[in-house]
């Protein structure tokens, strides 16, 4: 067995109503001023922002609510400026993956000098630890609350890129499944599919380890047993709790392994066609299950057996049935991608850190054929 390592430095506080512990969690940091990073409307509208401010009434809290879906470099730059102007020494990221990714980027880059886009592009390296960060996810999918990644859009190049460094890990993650009860059905579906893709990719990734395998397979089982029920019975906190756990497992798994070709191809789909990240992954996942089975058939059969399928085609069928049950598109043509768009996706779909982690080499011809078959 090859040498491998495992370190997830984020402390996780998990469970219903765990948000109520936030004052106790923050006490050890002794912050002078806290920057609460949120999306533009939903957390305020749902009263969660005010709840946190009330829980932290003994601290000075300022709200940065400018994060959009798929945050860009400008959002991060403005957030860093806000943090410095307000003299904040602790950041809370409250929201879905986009918000937490933005909070992670603001936290770490506020302590590293130089233009944000140079870090996003990889031309400049992170050297300093950031401001302490508390991640509070309100969706169950990305697992970003425990990863060292932060996905940011470079608008000038129209590309979705990822910061990656051990210093990006949040200090603490508070995972309160009750916060996911108000997710719209579409978000429940697509974030859950993102978690599924992450778990499957982690299991077949070249960089998988015995520990990542455990989290990946358990996450897959949780998703197949609970996602449709969470979708249909939004207020059932038992299903929400299991999906929050599955998302957490998916985050731990990919923090060890990184993702593979499915995520690599998802980036141009998200950037150019405004397809939600989880859906962008789900669109190609069945095709890549078949494709990768030529290289890692036993591992894919392991996944199949975990969910009660007999073989590769049984697994593909189960994934396709799951997507259909969630009432989201299954083909590229249904989300606005046309034949003339294929070359753009092919040209931008090979992120080396993701594509080269795939167990089977993918050529441009292979990818083109897969995408054309999904129109």
C-alpha cells in the first residue's frame, strides 16, 4: 500500500440546535469584532442572521451580505476591504457552499498580500494563516465546511477556479441540520447530488485512501437512503440530519482525495451556462461511471453493492432513477447546452488537479463523445 496521510484540522460540532452553542464556540477566540458573511437576502429573511447576532449579543458583529451564487474575485476583494475597514478578527460564514467559500477566501487572503486573482490563478502562493473562520452550512451538499478548497469565479477569464491550501480549512464547523429545513426543493436536490458525486469520485479517485473509502461509501449509502425523502418531506429533521451527515462525509472524503473528472467538467457548465454546481455534476456522473468502470470495475461494483445494485449498469440505473425522482434535468439539452457549445466545454473541462486524479485517462475525443451523447 502506498504511503498516505490524513489530517482534517476543522473541529466539527454536529447536531440539531447546535447553532445555539455558537457563543460558547467563539469564546475561546476572544474576538474584538466579528464579520458575519452571508448571502444577500435569505438568511436575513429567515431570521437566522438575527438569531446569530442575538446569540452573540456580547460581541460586536458586522454583517457582510454581498455574496452571490458563485462568488467572483470582486466579491472576495470587497469582503477583504470590509474586514479590514471594520477591523474584524474573526469571520463567520453562514450559508451554502458559495457563501462559505467566499468567507474562506476572505479569511485567508486578508492575511496574504497581493491581488486576489493571482492567488485564485495559482500564480501567487498562500503563506500566512488567515483570520479564524467559523463555517455554518445551511445546505447539505458541498461539505466545504471541512475542506481546504474555496471555489471562486474569475470573471475576466470566465473560469471557475479553486483556492487550495491547508490554511483554508475552517477553524470550526457548526453543522445544525435544522438550518437546512428551509432549503428550496431544487437546492435540496442539487446539493444532495453534489454530495453524491463527491463521494463517488472520492471512492474511485487515484488518491483514495482507506479512510476516504470509509467516508465515501457511508456517504453514498446515506444519500441513497435519505435524499429523496428529504426532498419530499422538507420539514422532517431526521432526513435532514442524515443528509447533513452525508454532506459532511463527502467533504471529508474529497478533502483527502480531491475530486476527479466529473467536477472538472462541471466548472465550465456552471460558469458559462449558469447551471447549479450539483446539477452540473449529476448530468455527467452516470456516463463517467460507465467510462471509469473500464479501469476500476471492482471499486464501482463496491459502490453498486453498497446501494443494493448488482453491477455497473445497475448502479447507473440507480443514479438515473435518483435524479429522475428529484425532478431535475438529466440531459445537457434540457439546460440550454447545444451542439455548438461542446467544444467550449471540452476546451475548459480538463482541470489538471481534477482530471489527472481520475482513474482512467480522459481524452478530448472521449469527453466530446460523452457530452454529445448527453444532448
